[in-house]
């Protein structure tokens, strides 16, 4: 009996020690908010009737309210970047509105996303001076003085657990930005800076290492595969991926909460501080449905005060949409075709191109407001024109098809160029076989493009600034000329002139190999 009592005492002692070294911490996270500061309407199918049900989600009032509801002393709050760019207030204030709003959240760490650079590197530097939270990025450096733009990592202690958080900005920053906006910056090698960051955080005796990553899900998976021995959690952004439960790669929990503040991510961790390991985790997404019991009226009021002076202009009705506009990143869309048509018609060119990634919002049928066009075209890109021969145009499109095809095969997003005037068809099976004869038809209207003729093209300065990204290497030099139009101003004028718009999707780009 005495031996049993001793054994039970020892077991109880070990159990107590284990409980003492195991800590619970919750990471609350979101990403790619894109200045969606006000609630917006979404829809989903009712499971019983099969009909669409419309309701409101998101906005600063909801995000702040849900944060307050779920935040405890054992919570770590992380924002994985791209809070800037998407609604007029962000443009008007050059991002400062978003910093002021994030100050209310008491964010523990925020990593720079690529769209934080949309107003230029110096405007970003100025806006970040207002931040009352930790801004991190380990791989963006000023070329002028060889110093990092922000701190590479931060350390936070929550419920007795020491977290080391490394910030990663999109490695392809230069490929996703207008060159002048990032002209004084350099990007550091990702593997090297993560290795260095891990080493420094270990010296600081961190129990858990988190990568706060604005790099997209595929890159996050690669990082987990490389650094799983040291990294415990990756909180991601950029790819707008809605992960209802964490992706697990070599034991590393990867989470991402979609975009536009529709969801707040919640990752519950059990951590053994003696072994510096995450024992278990459970992640979920909380939809930020508009709920008066949760809504933070004070936070929403701050937004209303910010935008009040701009509302008379933004709420002007400029036309009526008779069918829903659908934005399309990788596939043709009626919205993309409408804008490409507007570019071509307003500039008097032969062809119009609009990149799918530049259209940031779909729009339900009904009144079209000035503010809607600001949200669809938030970047304020210049409309430019240039002239090429038919031979060069053919090479541009063939290169674009091959570039997109490589991305499709790699499972990556393949951004489409919506076209106007130009129609073409190709066979992706021939592309995959490495044969150059994959372009089957290549027409301006109903006429075949002639190699010897000249053709004028209208597009935006993001496409021209990232010419090789879209069109690869082509012969000759391009002379890009500004038209004096900003894309959204051109679109607003076309809507004002047209009034009633019924956009019907056409097949202008056909892959017969599908």
C-alpha cells in the first residue's frame, strides 16, 4: 500500500509538472483587408431552399467587435498584410487611414504586404510613423543605406509563452508593383533571412517561432517544408485563401483567413514550454456577420467620420447596371471585357487590355455609384497607349499564353489579360508539347492580324511597367505614352455616357485544348 501511495505521488507530481509546462494560447488573425472599412453584402445558398441569401459582413466595426469578443489575456493578434488599397479612403489618405484604424485593434504584429507599397515607398514610410503596433518585414531593405525598412521580427510573451514572430513580405514585390513605387528598395534572399531570424530568436529563448507571411499559400507550404524543425506556425496572406482549417505541413500549422475582413481566424495552441513545442492546435474561421450584439459602434463611427467629407462625391449615381458585373482574375469576365472595351473606345485604339488582377470588386446589378468604380479600380493607374507590329503582337500573345500555361500547370494563379478588339484561340495541349504552332486564330474583329501592319493598344501603366511579366521578351523597344486618363476616371465617364449597362460575357479567348 505504501509503495502504491509513493507511486501515485510521483505520478501526480509528474502530471502537475506537465500541466504547469503546458500553456494555452490563441492566435487571432486576418489578412488582405484591403481597406474594406465598412460592412458589405455577400451571398450564399440556403441549404434548405437552394436560394441565395444576402447578408452583411466585415468592416472595421465588425472586425473590432469580433476581436473584442474572442480576445483574452491569452491571445496573440496578428495581421498578415495588405490592409492598404481597395477603397477610396485609403487612396485619399495614402494609407494613413488604415494605420489609424489598426491602432484601435491593439495589433501585436503587422507584416508589410505588397499593396502597402501602392502609394510609393516614401508614402508608406510616412504612414508607418503613425503606427502604435509592431510592423515587421525581414526581407525589404533600403538600397540607399542598406538598412531594413522595418524590424525583421518581434517577440511577444503571452500566458508565459515567448513567441518569436518573423515577418515576410512577398518576395515577388517588384513583379507586383509599379516600378517607381519600389525603386529605392531591394529584396533579400528569403532562406537566408529566415535562417538568420530563427537563430536570433533561439538566442532570445523563444518557445514558439511564427512566420507572419504575406507570400501566398504555396510559398508558405514551401517554407514549412524547409523550416519545420524550427518553425511552429505560419500565419499567411496574399493569396486570399480561405482556410477553414489549418493546412499541416511537416507538423507546421499554416493558416489564412481569406480576404476583405469577411473572416477572423482563430488558432488555438497547446504549447509545452519545457520542450518548446506546439503539442496540438485547432484552427477555425469566424465569419464577421453583422451583429448588433458584437458590432463596435465606436470603431464604426471613426470610419464614418473619416469618409464623411467624401460621401457626397462617392454616392453620386452615374448609371444603372442591368446584369451583375463579375470580376475575373484568371478567366474572362464581363466586367473585364467592359473595361477593356472602354479603354479601346475612349482612346480610339485598335485593342484594349485590362489585367484581371486590377479589378478588385464585383458589383451586383442596380445603381452604379462613383464609389463603386473607385473600389473596382482602386489603384488609380494611368491609361497608356503604344503601337506594335502584327508580328510583335503575335509574339506578345504567344508569350502570354505560355506564361499563363506554366502558372496553371504549377497550380498558381494565372492572371488573364481581358481583351477588346483582339480575339484569339489556341490549343494548350500543343503548348504543353513544346510546339510553337499553338495559336490557331488571331483576329482583329473578323480580320486576321497581319504581321506587317501596325496596331495601337491601350492598357494601364501596371501592365506596361510589368511588360515582361505579361508578354515576356519581344523584339524592339516600346514607346508607352500617357493619355492623361486615370483608369477609373475614364470608366466613370463611359458609364455617365452610356447610363444603362447590360454586360454580356463573350468568348474572346478560346483554349480548344481544355
